[in-house]
């Protein structure tokens, strides 16, 4: 790959990094007008980064054979996560979440640029498989957003109780609003994860004549589904909130991460398949 080919990836990495870095500087500014001016142009820069990032994903995944290697997949999930943040921020003023969303997205783009592995799926022409992959990626993106949002909630709670945080952020949305948004995101993600499991079973039945193969990926996915389902039930039945909601959200996300990214990492990176 020629050096010039890396330029669009570098542009996205620098874009996300620049916005995140400026946000850290804004956290230490005393002037409210200075903070407002910084945050005002962040949205435009993020939109530009999303546009270039999306084009790179289309090029690396869809041009030619469907290439869903681990770098492309993680980058696509984080692109969707940033997109969800960018849209949600218009209504809910989640500027502080930039500190959690943009750095991993920048790292994912860098990994995408230097990943030369190809993971071509033999079932890329199957409509049910494509639908399964799209639904799964959106579900994983929602849960990634929820996990990062839960970390922001944890920091907000510590700040509310006047405890020191390792990371200093300029402001937090109201806790009740953050909790409401968290459960809305988890609720939508749970519905899509349910459809992911169902579409996966239908596809497995169609191709392998076995609705559910009990491998590590499916076992972890089901455990994660149970955790998120239990959290939503606990919220509805017992009014779970605060630290309980944060712990369940992060636990479900870690298990979900093991289900897909962990499995792909072992197969592609450690075993070279």
C-alpha cells in the first residue's frame, strides 16, 4: 500500500484526536464563552470525520468481496457508536461523552489502515446473512455507546458525591436524564440483539441444518442477552438505577465483547484463520 493511501485514515485519526484533545483543553477553561465556542465547532468536525470514516469502511468492507476482518468490524462498530453519539448529542447535550467515544474510534481507524488481513465470508451473497450482520453491528454499537455512557454516569456520580475523578470533565448532564437515556439505548439494543440471535439461528438452520451451534460466540452472546434482559427486568420490577445499572451494563458489554471481538481475535490473530 502506497503512503498516500494512508492519508484519509490519518485525516480521520487526527480529526477525532483533535476534537478529543480540544475537549480536554475546554475542560480546564474558566470562561463559559470559550467552552461554548470550542464545543460549537466540535460537531462539524465530528461530522466530517464520520463522512471520511464511513467512506473508508465502504471501500475496505464492500468493494470487492465482503471483508469482515476484526479491524474492519471493530472500526465499523465504533463508526456507528460515534454516529449514535453525534445524533444523541443534539438533543441531550452529551459533550462529555466525547472523551470516551472519540479516542477508541481513532485507534480503530488506525488499526483498520494497517490491517491487511482479509476475512472473506462464503455466505456474503445470502440476504439473511447480510441482514444478520447489519442488525448485529447496530446492536453492538448501541451497547458500546451504553457502556461508554455508563462510564460517564459513574464519573458523574463520583463528582456528585464530591469524590475525585482521574479524568476531569467540564460538565455532566443531569443524572436522571442520563439514566433515562441509558435504559432507552439498552432497551433498543436488547431488541436488536434478540433479532441478531434469531436471525443467526435462522441462518444456521438454513445453511447447517442446526438452529443453534453451542460454540463460544453463541454462548457468550446468550449470556449477554440474559444480562441485559435481567437489567431491563430489574429496572421495570425493582426500579434498579445508579451503580447497579452501571455494573450490569458494563458486565453485559464485556461478555458481548468476548462473544464477537474476542472470538474473532483468537481465530484471526492468534490462530491465523
